[in-house]
């Protein structure tokens, strides 16, 4: 057990029998009344994000989570297969566990699989991934500085907004937390 004063981003809590990851937290001390902690929690089973407010110092049950680096191998339509690169053990996870991040995973990417008591409960991508643009409208001369954006399809099938100067074949860096374009990668 820990208190809400010790919350950290990424910490996993058990609330009402469900596991939640702390996405955001904010300690608030109003001028009148007691202090409290406002949080955004992500349900590890469903992926749904909820807002929850705790009294400052309230006790919460934190859960020990092991994080194992694994390599994404392939998917079979209803399962995603990962391999531990140290032991070469492979696991298959259902689509429901990775559907939110699946469009940012390309073959052989290294991910972090969260484990509790030897059972996988979630998958985390690196903060940034580099993906190739396979389809986008051609850039028009003079559009490189205007600040506009256009849709681009990445090699994984995800569609994001990119600056007008990005062309087919460009490698772009994408923030996996927001799913947005960060920069062009020089190849």
C-alpha cells in the first residue's frame, strides 16, 4: 500500500479489482478545504481512461509490474506474437490487448510487455517510432514554409497529418503517446 502523495506517472494501481496505470496526476491545495489529488487513470484491461479524485494522503494499493523487453514478430489476425530476445520465449497476445497501438507497430520493433505474476497485462511502445510514408498527396513548390498539413498513410496503415513538404518514401518520427507527427528523419 502507498499513499496518493507518492503517485508517479506509469505507476499501476488496483482499484475495485481492476488494474489502472497512472497517466496524469495533479496535487491540488485549494485555499479552503483539504488537499486532494486529481488523476487520469488508464484501465489496463479495456484501455479506457477515467478521471478519479483522491483525498491527499489516501491509501491506494500499488501493484508490482515486471517490464520485459520483447520484439514484435507478426500478427495472425486475432493474435500478436512477441519474442523475448534474451530467452527466445514467444508469447501471443489477443488483439484487444494491443489494438490501440497496433497501427504504430512494425515488424521487429522492440516493445515493453507489462507482466503481473507471469501473465502479460499490457504492451508499451517506445516514445517515438520512425515509419515510412507510403501514400500522400504530392508537395507543391512553395508550400514548404506555409505551415499547412496533409494526410499521409504510413507503412503500418495509420493515417496521420504531416507538413506539406513530406513526400512518399520519407521517413517520419511519430510520437506514440499522441499518434502525431514529430519530425522528418534524414535517411
